[in-house]
C-alpha cells in the first residue's frame, strides 16, 4: 500500500512539474491588426477592420508570412483570432516611404514602435520588441 501511494505521489509530482514547464514554454501569440480606423463616437473603442489604404494592396497577409519565416519571429505563434493574442502588431505601409509599426500587449499598452524602409525589417524589429517584453516577469499584469 505504501508503494502504491508513493507511486501516485510521484506521478502527481511529475504531472505538476510537466505542466509548469509547458506553461513556462508557452509561445506568445501575435495578431496582425488591419489598418486602424477611428471608431464612431459612443462605440466601443475597438479597431474597425479596414485593411485597404488608398487603394493599395493590404499588407496583412504579407506580414503574417514574414512572422512565419523570419528567424527573429520563430518563437511566436501568429494567429488570426484577436481574442487569442498576447500581442497586437499594427503595420502601416508608407507607399514608398517605408513602414511604420507599433506593438501593444493585450491590455493595449504600446510596448514599442518604429519605422523602417522594408516590411521585413519592420516585422523583425517588432518581433525583437515582443521577445524583450515576453521575457519580462508577468507578475500582476499576467493575472489580468
């Protein structure tokens, strides 16, 4: 009987340890936002889906492609469901003048922003910012 209880305790301990490792190794989820459009007064201040900009080709799909293929972004999961996201990436194509980007956490706090001439470098810079923030202790913010 003692061996049976000891065995159950070992299995339970192993399961708890494995679960803790899985949570620690969880990958951050990134959602690429369409071009931001101001919401009408009185509405919930959410981003309105409008991925076109002055009749130019939307860059959302290309941004997801960059997230999947850039080495700096391999540690993240890209997702098209914003409710599952840990981070939100807004990238605006400047039409020959480069790209502007901003990253926020799920609470809406902007953690980094910048600009670069190529889309790939903008995504790379955003991923580096996300990686830096993801490594920070979550503390009370993670509970929210």
